[in-house]
């Protein structure tokens, strides 16, 4: 499934809409450390890889900006365990 992820720098949020339903990843940024605090995909659109796509977008942005990442939400922790190619970003 193809989806467009937008990054709201001021709100510290990555977001997309699937079937009109908003899906988000929230983070904080302190110096050059992104802490992923919440990944939210409502159940009516769950099971489509949306959360994974949001986390990957956040990780790719962190890499591009030279940030380190703290996966504070359980989904981001599990995602990083499944994607060792992003282990170098862990703070």
C-alpha cells in the first residue's frame, strides 16, 4: 500500500491519512535526540503496515538530520528490534 507521510516539524509529528483516518507518530526533540513517544494507528485501519511506515519515516528523517533516536513507545522499540539496519541511530 502506498501512502504519503507528512512531517510537521513544529508539532513534532509524522502523519498520514488512510481511508480518511488520521494516523500519527509523535516525538520530542532535545538537542539532536529524537524520542518517539507515541505511534497511533486506529484499529479500523490497523494491520496494513501504517505504523511501520511512520516509524521508518521518522528513522529516515533522524538519519538525514544526524539525530539519535530513543524509542520510548513500545511499537518503536519492537520496530527497532526487527530492523537492525537502524541500530546505529539508537541513543
